[in-house]
C-alpha cells in the first residue's frame, strides 16, 4: 500500500452545539489529486482548516505528511502548502516583494533563486516586478500558488481554487494543478463545487453532507459503479440524496 499523505481518524469539529465535522475517517495516498465535493456548509472548508492546522479539532486525530496536526503542528505546517479561496497579498508590493516576504516567514533566508525557479515554472516571471494590486483574479491565484509551493510542500491544499475565475483562468489553473501533481509529485487536496473540474483534474473524490463524509472512492471506480452513462452530476446528486434519505 502506498504511503499516506493524509490520514484522519474520527476527526471532529464543533462550535458549541453546532457540529461542523463529524468523525471524519479518511485516507489519501501520496500522489493523489483528491477532490472534496459538497454543498455550502457541508464541512469542506472546516476540513481543510483542520488539516492545515488553522483550527484545532474537538475530537479525533489527523496526520498530514506523517505528522500529527496537533502534537507536531510545526512539522506538519512545514510540509503543507495552502491556497485559500480569496488570496490575501500586499497590493502595493510587487510579485517579487510579496513572495520574498512570505518566503522569509517560512524561514527561507535567501529565497531569490527559488522565487525565480517557481515563477519560471509557472510561466509568470515576466510579472515579477508588477504590483499585485493591478492583477486579475487569475493572476493573483498564480501568485498564490507560487507562494504555496515556494518551500517545496509535500501536500497542497486548495480551497475552491477556481472560484471567480473566467473560463480561461479555470483552464490555466487546471493545467497548473495537473502539472504540480505530475511533475513535482505533490499530493493535492482540493475543495470544489465544480463537478466538471473534478472529472478533468482529480484521481479520487469524496462527497460531504452536513459534516459527514458520505462517499470516498477513486474517480474511475465511481464512474464505473454507476453504469448507463451517468454524469458525475447525476452520481453526486444520487449519493447526496441517498445519504439524506
């Protein structure tokens, strides 16, 4: 069996009487591109915030890149990259200045060579001296990915990465996600509500409903389990409604 990039056991998060995530047990092998689907409020973002150590669990446990997210939080963070839905930068600074700042926060003392390497890989080096405040959403997402992979993470978390992008931006970001997984071997955990992106990007999927993981399997197995030409949208609605029944 492949080594696990992410492993959770009964991972739970509550806010008072509100149970946002209920006993999530999940295993994601290294090298996967995992897509987590679910309606708004299903628990997707809570899951990502827990796995990236931004939240402390109310119960259960999780390991990311082999490190416990509570007892070894610093070690886990060092191996995690994270792109939130709305990327925050210093708009008055250039791409280079923003990335240099975040690199120093990550403990990189001389990051210039690595910044150039990453921007060249992302085909964005020609924008290194432009102020981020002048960028489109898609361009900001590209800077966000650069920031997220500067320290060579083993696992990259993407929270609704295509939200607000035009079709060209969606296509470009999709190509980047596939390349990061293929070329660099980064395991990717992606929250999304766009089913079309899952079929083009992910190797495995999970479906959440009301804080519960209702389904988890490879994309190929999922499509084979529902014969008759069912679309992923049909499959998603079938599983969602079956859990609700």
